[in-house]
């Protein structure tokens, strides 16, 4: 990145000082991972009960969508559930949550649904 900034600055006709300022701003404003664990369990529990619950029922016993209790999920693989959470199911009301959830968060939700800690 260090060699890229002077080259871009030269092409844009910017001085070295301005290039350094822009380069520093680029590094400082870049997204960084602060925590090794990007999953917030409390927020994801709320997400399951509020967002998933809006279709699957607030107790996850079914509604517009099917029941997603551990008993109903016991035959599903964690990776399959993770994919369904992220990508939805085409031609059904199950939406893709990939725009809002990371793969790690979707895995956490799949594990949460499979473990029985949904009550």
C-alpha cells in the first residue's frame, strides 16, 4: 500500500505531503477487527427471537415459517442451516440474511437453534 499511494498521488498531480495525509487517513479509516470474537451472543439471541421469530413465531414454534425449535432442527446439519440463514430459500418467504449477518454470526445462530438454547 505504501508504494501505491505515491504512484496514485503522482498520477493525480498531488504533492507528497498530501499523499501522506491521504494515505494515513486511508489506513486510519479502514475497518479493523477489534475483537477476536466478532459474534455478539446477546444481540444474536435478540435477532433470533425478534427477526426470525417474526415469521417462525416468537417462541419459534412456527407461524408463517415452520417451527425452528431444536426438535424440529435435529435432522439438519449445521452447515446446511448456516447456508439457509445466509442465502435464504428461493421461491419461498425465507429471505437471505447475508446482507445483515456474517458467516460467523450465521453459524452461531445455527448452533443456537440446534443446541436447544432458544427458550
